[in-house]
């Protein structure tokens, strides 16, 4: 009995310590800049400790990878990297990246941007569907692909590539409406493939290697999977951006208190047919009660304070439409439309639409989570959808430049310097709570006028009040 009690006591203490370490590690991680969080996750992939999405957000896998890295090197396994530990990670992960020559390349024949381990290959040749890279000893092969739907339908392609036979074994697979991943072994070699869906075709890459190279190639495959994006002929931002010089701060824009029963309000948009609504974390921060106007009380599903995004859910929602996301990156100069409920105290609960363009592909300090738009944004727009010319979600309104701070720094007042969080950040948050984004096919987007976009968006754009 005494032994059993000691075991229970030890387990309880271990759990408490682990929980304390997790919170401490999370606080440390989010104290780093966005660029450093991206770099840490990428380096942890190449050190062999992290197998997950590079998104600068903290979760169980990031925590476990930090602990594992520290344990392997004999450091205190608390999930917090001091200067010495971080430099060790830079050396270990960075040396592997340098060894394989991991570089981002725009591959026009298959229409993808991809991180490629260029030092591993000696030749690259065009193929009917893309290009093929081969190593000197032919133990490693990489192929980029673009497969028209009239050739093989997206779902049929997944079914075919995930099927097993006498020489092919699938060890992991995941299918979503915008991409799929399959990995396993075939003819004695390991393989990893990731492809994503567009309006007219399926694009991506397939990588294979001999088993004896798995320690290295497992890491390369995960890094390549994280780097894969659509390429339409324009330049793409690197996964790990360069640090920028300090610039004026941004400020969130909650609506001033319109009456004694409503402390603040913001905007949001339905992202599922179960009443889930996407918005900003600051819109619902500190609320004792949250209400989706027209749909009743709502609860918080998940808040991501670091990226200022949140998902709430109306408890008993009425019938509503669901916003659709665009899987392709934002383009500088494209038309955008902002929907929301600005200045509630002056305009009442009236939905408004404003038009502008994407002025820059980054936010304050070069932050690639954000993009700069010229469409007017007022208090109360926070959390509202930013739509492209086809009416698809490409971002979430988050902030505008602090005019007074900018006046002090730059000597002039800013005009229409507003920002949005990229749509893929909300999509990632949705996936983390098992709410799958609905995507449109956008190779040839259907251009619509402001009136048509407004008519469609009013069915999924909502006002959120916080009491």
C-alpha cells in the first residue's frame, strides 16, 4: 500500500511539474518575435525533433520537440531555450540545412514554390507533368507534379496514390478538401508526397529515398511539406523572413461603448454550418458574456492571442451561410473588400462594405502574418472578413496604425494604413479545433462587383458584442 501511495504521489508531482513547464515554455515561446518562432520550428525539424506545421504557434508538439532537443543535449528539459541552447539548435539544425542546400525555388512547370535540397541532386529534367531531380547514386528522387483534373480527378488521384498493393505500404495518410499527404514505402524505398487542389488541376511533389538515408530524408520531407505553396509567376515570401527595423506600433480597434449594456463590439464571420465564427482574440478578450447579434449567446472555442485570432460558436445559431477561403496567397495590388460593423455608436448595427487594394504583403516590421490594405477600417471592423474580388476570404481585419504614434515617429498622420491577418492563419486555427475550412477553386476566379459581394457576404458576416 505504501508503494502504491508513493507511486500516486510521484505521478501527481510529475504531472504538476510538467504542466508548470508547459506554461513556462509557452510564455517563453510567445515572447520571441514571429520570425524567431518560425526559425525555431524550422530548425527543430532539421534537428530531427519536430514533425508538425511551421506556423509560429505553440502547442503540444512544439513543447515536446523543445523538451526532446534539450534532453538529447543534456540541458535542463524545461522547454525554455537559453542563449547557449538556442545557439546549439542553430548549429545543429542549420548545419543540416546547409548540408542539403535547402533553398526555396519557384517551379513554373508545375506551378509550385518549394524548398528543395539542391545539394543532394546532380540533375534536373523536365517531365510531362513537371520536373524530376535525381541524386548521383539514384538513391533519392524528387518529382514536382501538375495533374489536370480531366486526366485524373483530385479524389481519384488520392485514392490511387493511397492504395496499397504487394510492393506498396502506406504508413500515413490524410485527405482534406484542399490538399492530401501520403507516405510509406514502395519497392523497398520510402516515399512522401503532398499535393494540393486548384480549380483545374492538382499540384505538389513526390519524394523517395532509400531506407538507409531516412535519418536525414525524414527531416527534409517534413521541411519540404511545410514549404509547398502555389506559384503563379509572382515572387513569394520566404518561410523565414529577415528581421526589419523598428516601425510605428499598431493598435487594435474595438468599438467605443455605445450603451451601458454593451461594453464593446466587433465583427466576425461564420466559418462552419455548426455556428462557428472567426474573429479577433481582442474582440472577445475579458468578456463575461459574448453575443452574436441575430444568433444569440456564444462560447469561446479557442483564442490565439499571439496572432490575435479566435473562434467562437453560437450556442443556438439560426440558418446562415458559411464563408469560403481562398487557398492561394494574397497578391499585391489586388482588389479587396472589407465587411463589418464599424462605429456602432454612430452608425448603429449597420453592416458596411469598403473597397481598397492590397498595398503591401507584410505588416509592421515586415510581419508576414499580416498584409496592408487601403480599404478604410474603423473601430468595430476588428474581426471582420477581408474578401477578394470573387468574395472569398483572404484575411481577417485586425488593426490600424496608431496615428499619434506614427505622427511622433514619421512627422505626419497616416491615411488608410490598415492591416489584416492572412486567411491561412485562421484556416490553421480552424484545423486545430477540427473545423475544416471550405475552399474555393481559384485558378480562374469569378470576378464580382461590390454589390454582389456585399449581398453574399451579409449572409455570413456578423456583429459580435462583448459584455
